[in-house]
C-alpha cells in the first residue's frame, strides 16, 4: 500500500494475506503490491460482475482506482464495498468522500450521516461533521425548488443523484431504471429526463437521446441542461446548423439549474464559441446568488476559451485552479503543460478527448475496426477497413476538421495519420487547411504541408504559414532526393564520359582541352545526349571559349527542357545578361517537380538562388539557401552565397 496517501476518500484496509477467491484475485493482489494500479483495475473490473458480493474484489478495486485517480471508478468501488459489507464504517466514510468529491451533495449527506452513525469516533468524524454542516444549506436550496414536503423532495433528489452516479460510472441499465423510478414518483422532473437523454446517447440511441431532450424543451424552453445536451448531440452527429440554433437559445437561457453555468459553457464549447464562453465565465464569477462553480470542467473549458482568445495568463490560472480542485484531471494538466511550451510546440488549447468528439457507436466500431485488423497478415487490411469505417460513418468525417482545430495532440495526430494512410480527397483538403492554420504544433503542420504539397493542394513555392508564433512566407520542402547513379549510355560511352569528367573536375584549361575530344567521340556514339553536350559546353568554357559553350547551353535548354543541368546553366547565363524573365521561365517548371538527383537539386538551387538575388528577393533566396543547406550541408556553394549579399547574416523562416 502506498505511503502517505491516507485521505477521507480512502481509509479502507486491504487485508493482504486473506484467502483469495480465485487465481484472478491473486493476480490483482500481485499488481497492487507492484503498484501496477491500472493493471489491477483491468483484472478486477470483470470480477465485480462475477462476484458482486465479494468484499475483497471491491477492497482491491477501491485501492487501485484511488491510486489511478479515477474518481468515478473509485466511487463505484466504494458503493460496491459498502453494499457487500453494510456495517463497514471505513467504507461508509470513503463513499461519502467520493460522493462529495464527485458533487453529489444529497448522496454525500446521506452517506456521511450513515458513517457517523456506524462510528461517531472514527478518525474522520470531526472533518465529516464539518462537511455535513456545510452541505446543509446546499441541500436545502435544492429541496426548496420542489413543490412538496422536504422528505418527499429529499427522497426524489437523492434517488436522482444515485442515478447520476450510476450514469457517471457507466452503469447505464441501472441508471435508467433509477431515473424511471424517479419519474414514477415525480413525473415532471426534467432533470431525470435530461439524464435519460444522456443515457440513451451513451447507449448508442442518438434518436431517442435527441427526442428526449427536445421533449424537455416543450415544457421548459430554456432548460439549460437540455439545450446544452442538444448542442453536443447535434455537433457530434454532424448537424452543426441545428446545433447553432440550440446554441442561440442556450446563451439566453436562465441559469437556475444545478451546475447550470458549467452546462452553458459545455454547450458553447462544443460550438467553438470562445468569446461567448468567456462571457459566460465572467457572468458566473459575478453570480452572488449561486456562488462560484465547483465543477472542475467549468474552469477547464473556461481556460480553453481564454487561451484561444489570447488571454494566456488567465487561461493558465484557470487550468491551475482545475488541477487544484482535481489533481488527477489529466486534460487540464496536459493543456497547462502545452500552453507553457514554446509557441512552435503548442497544439492549441483542446477541451475534450478525441473520443468525446465522436458518437459512442462510432467510437465502438472504430475500436473494433482497429482490433480486428491491427495484426492482420493481409497487407493494407487496416487501411482498407478504416476507409470503409469512415465511409460508413459520415458523422466521424464531419467532425474531423473540428478535431484538427481543437482535438489536441492526440486528435490532430489521429486525423493526420489517417490522411497519410488513406489519402482521400476529403481528408487531404482538411489537411491542407490545417497546414495553413494556427492550430497544431509546427511539427504537425510541417507534415501536413508536405502531404498537401505532394497532392498539389499547396504550392512548393511561398505559402503563408504560422511558424514560431508569427505568419511567414514558407518554402515547403517536399522533394524526393536520391543519390544512386543511373546509367544512360553504353559502357563505351560511359568510359569516355568518366575520363572526361575526371579531367574537367579541376577546371584546368589544358585538361579541358584533353576532355574535349573524348566528349566529341562520345557524342558520335550517342548523338544528342544532353549530358554529353552539357559537359562539352563546360570544356569550352574552361578553355575560355565562352561563346561556343554558351551557345551549346542555350541549345540544350531549348531542346531538352526537362534536363536540369542544362536549364540551370542557361538560367544563370540569362541572369548574367540581365534577362531575368527568361531565367525564371526556365526554372519555374522545376519548382513543382517531385524528384531530383541530389546533384540535379544542387544545380537547380544554385541557379534559383542566383535568380532570386538578382530579383532582390533576398528573403526567398535565403529560404532556398536554407533548403540547400538542409539537404546538402557539404555543398561548397553555401559559403559563397552566405558571404555574398549578406545571406549568411540574415534571419530566414524555417524551411519545411
């Protein structure tokens, strides 16, 4: 058992050494001793169904779930333990604490009183008496809303909270039964209908979920919970326009419901209306009637909106507040960590986990799709299966752009990886938009831009992109480079060419003269070969016969427009002559080319930089220089260009 963690919501002895009911319990106990809390929970959860009356199962699960910070699972474990051992005072005190932490005041009050009755001298009894006293006015406020006696209202609200607890724990069947019992006693209780709506949603019955929530509005048009639920249901189902109509109603709805401020913010968060969320947040803080919200989600969602409206300082403060309320709330902590990264590493504040953006049925089918195909021996089976999944679930496709914007690192990686695998037009269009947005880290948008360029959705030339916290014109690096030599000639021609190239390497006049007849002989064997002609032109230039050499280069560029070396050389001649338009016309087609030999790319970049410098586009020239340095760091021309025109002293945007 972990040391130094005794709290109100955990004071249940584990009883190590007691005889276990089966091998699974022994496995769970071993995991607990090893502090493998998650592993222990995975073993114990199925046992709660098979052995619901076994105290040891619930004891182990309460310990493991507490250590993992799963407050709802811990609450479930404490409920099971107290049901299995009704006179267990430790279990009663722990369950009361769990109810209190999960904001179930009626259940907390009832359970704390039960605990005090079982053992008024318990270590936590003084603290619990203070908590009961603080809960009394809260409970009375809730009871005052009912047109019935306090005893009747207490019975109904406590039963409703119990249904809420079952819902949060994922026990949907008993949650539904409990809410139906509430409605038998009090047919007009809209909160019960709101929970039935949520239960139907989580049980994959979206139609019933929506119709049940809409039925609430027929008698209570400004019911905050029903409106917020409908916004969520419609957004996640892909019906954004319908969601916005309910959102308009939600903004003006009276905030008389329990935790109404949190529900308002939840609905507006699903609509991505950050300014409205901030407005509601500020209204809630000034609400003297209801007091400041205590729900951790309220502060988390407010922080997301504050971050996205540029108020970083207040966003950090709200996330810190959320973490203080619930240190185990990972979503707030992850956002807090992310916003304090360098701006290029930030993903943009995200309000929900990936699965919270999706319909429950879609989540289940997606998991099954991955599980069924992950280890398949059939090549590409997972890709094909996932494509079929998206085709069959338009609701998921419709939500992917929002996930790219507000899904955080997990959601953004999910959509980008899916697009990289499937490469469908719809996904690629989303990725192109993402590349040009301010969402996601620089690294993720780098990948997105490369994918978009590959499919001709973005230009390889200047794109206006958000890099390092500012908008910059970016050159996207989306070229495939190779270094393997490709033989274009017979062995006899290759022998002549290799000897000539060896002589030309030095740039010496006499050796250029020796290279000339070798190249002429090679051309007799392979006439009209652009590479042989280009090297012959080099031989002439090295002999100071520039007019003859330049004439051959121009001819190559005219007759062989796809030959990189000839066009690059001709472009440099045009630049020297001041004919920049002709130089640009020669080089521009190569910008959209996908694949280069490394030597071709070196020649092309060199000519491109020379042209851009002549055009006085030093910022773009610097980008190409950065690109050349990235792919060819040993290129001797780098030092030349850095010294010339001060390119080495200038600060250029990162090349992608």
